[in-house]
C-alpha cells in the first residue's frame, strides 16, 4: 500500500468515523446525566418537544423542496421556454428530505405539537427541574455517608 492510498484511507475513516463516534458519545453522556439526575432525586425535563420537532420538520420539508427544484434542472431538455423536464433518479436527493420533513410534521401534530411563535415556555437546564421529596432511588441506610458524632 503506497502513501497516497494510506492518506486516502485515513481521511475516509476520519470523515466518516469521527461524526459517528461523536454522536455515540453525546448520546451516552446524555443518558448518564439523565440517570444521575434520577438517582439524585431530580425529575429530568421531558426529552420530547413537539414544537421543536414541528419546526425541524418544516425546515427539512422546505430544504427538500428547494433541493428538488434545484435538481430538476438537471433533467431539463431544450433551449429557453420550449423545453421539457425529464424525471430521473437525481430528484431523489430532494424528494426524500421533503417526505422526511412531512413525516416529522405529521408526527409532531399527532403528538400534540403546535405552531407557536416565540420560544418554548419550558426552561432549559437545571433551573427547570423540580426536586422530588420521595424517590424510589434514595440511598439505603448502609450507603449513606457516616456522620461524625456531635
């Protein structure tokens, strides 16, 4: 194996592998953080936000429509206004995101998302959490730290 193919192989592994590793690590740390919050008696915020999914769905739909319009000119046959469009597999690059966005919109609306202006009323971060008085995850007596006698 020569040095050019080695560099190409390392580049492909970095370009494809590092984002996948980053997503896996982010999800793993988010899960650990959520489990620690539950273990310490905090109610973690809901992870599903219907309004956020609705906004993402609208964005993905319009990006897909824009890609479809842009890719449609690949199949344009003719000069000026007298030509016609030929449908081809290149349109899938825009049609697939369009329908993924439509699916996100429908899923959000079925789950109760609403199109509202402004920010969500749910605060983000630890200030939006509440402490539970009784938790099934309270430490046992044997696990509690020993206090010095007073």
